[in-house]
C-alpha cells in the first residue's frame, strides 16, 4: 500500500478541467473498491458522471491516498469535496463496492485495525492500519488514523486487532544514560545545564535526570531529542494518548 501523492497529482494534471460549476460531494464512510482500480465513485457519494474517473490502482488489500491530491483530482472533474474533517489521508480497502457494503453491514460501526502483526517498539506506518467493520469498539479505540501513525507499539500487536490508545505511545527521544541539555525557565530567564538521563522518555513526559557535578536528581519535561525543561515556566507534561483520544 502506498501514499500516492505525486502519482495522483500527476494523474490529475493529465485530466481536463471541468467547465461547469463543481457539484458538492461527500466522502464515503468506508471507501472500498472491488476490482483493484479506485475511482472517484468509490470515494464519493454523488459522483455522477465522474464516478468512473480513475484515481489509482490498488496493488494490495489496502491503499492510502493523500487527501489533498484527491481533492484536486475531484475538482478537476467537476466535484467539490470540502474535506470538512480536514483529513490528510484516505484509506481504501478491498470490498464488494459501496452499495453491497452498505447493505451487508447495516448496524455495524467503522473501526481501525492492524493490517499486520507488529512487534513491541515498532513504529506504526499508514500501511499498518486498515478500516474494518465491527459490532462494537472498546472505549479507548482510536478513530483517527493520524492519531496512531508515527506512534510506537507498546507491546506485540496482532493482525486484525482493533487499535486502542493503550496499544501505542509517543516515540522515545531520550534514552537512559543520554546526555541531556535541561533548561531552567523562570520569569523570562533561562539557564541551561548538561545532565544525564536516568530513564527514557517521549516528548511531553517527565523524566528523572542527574546533575553531573552535584549528583543531585531533578525532574524535567522532555521537549525534544536531548532536550528537557524545568522550572516554573517550563511546559507542562503532555496529556496521555488516552486523554487526547477521549477529548476528540
């Protein structure tokens, strides 16, 4: 599965620009295609005469498209998709077509699942996720692929399992033993000191560090690779992924 940004844009440039006013369309809840060729009709409700316009081939079980490129292609073929949810990616999976899918899956809900098994510590990529249909989802299920992409698997994850907040975490940018520049911030004054990390941490997490001279231990918030901050004006620790998901 590929993110077809350049390819889709190149295809859109090769197509004629529609001369009539663009017709508003909405993205299908779960885009599918049955023959391995994704069209505008597979992606949008109300595509009309542009339904057969080819978007891309689907070489595998799933395909990830760049939402902006799709929007450009749709516009050039007389369709106006406003992307109200500000999606960055569109996942298209193999299926029996929009009509058959809607009829066969009435009453089910859409959920993210893993397209392959992952080992603990692996980074989650777009092609590792797929939309599926289930009767119910766990309370901490992730409903936005972008919330999982780039995260790290906290434990081994099984192909087909639903994606949940407890499965993933932010990438670790500081390891135990790393030399870290910690900045003390107070009333606009900043002082920097090099210390040693006593534990690992991701951006936004609070970790323990040791002053190399005094051997005293301090707490600081990870702000980036090899960087942390402490003091009254230091950034607060980032909320957990579960908290961020709950706020969506």
